[in-house]
C-alpha cells in the first residue's frame, strides 16, 4: 500500500524542544486529519507484520533521517490500516529524508507492505 501526504513530517526536535502540550496535541490532530485524508479508498487492514517506509521531502533543510517523527502518522493508522503499532504488527520502520526543489513539492510518501511479501 502506498499513499502520499502533502506535507513534510515534523522533526523530533520540534516535538520535544520546548513545545507545549497543547501545541503537540494540535500537531498530532493536524497529522491525523492529513493522514486520514491521504489514505487510499482501497486500503486494507494488515493482519500480519508489516514494514513501514516513510520518505519525507523538504525544499530547505531536509531532516536527518533519525530526526523524522513518524509517530503521529503511525498512531493514526491503527484500526484503519494497522491492527496495532506494537512489535507484533510493525516489524520495521524505515525513515528517509530527501530534498525537493520547491515548497509546493514537499510531501511524505508512505509505503507499507507485509513482511511476508519479501520486499
């Protein structure tokens, strides 16, 4: 399954560096709306372990891959695409950061597949 969210993912630095609780909640809610809107109509509920790959594109200052905060997206996928985000259902998360040319091109591409698919 693949889908694209028309925004770059936030950084862990943004999430935890002095951000107030209500600001984190607002950010989480924004990503929930963006994620649900981006899900394909033919989405499936994965019942076997999956690998999630997120590639976020930024026009300026691409994040270090280890600084990409996928958690708001992953939590939104529970009960829609994922049974749960525990180790039983999400075997691996891959984070990639890329540069794009303009802010209009900024986006996050999510690719999810079952471990048994061998990709």
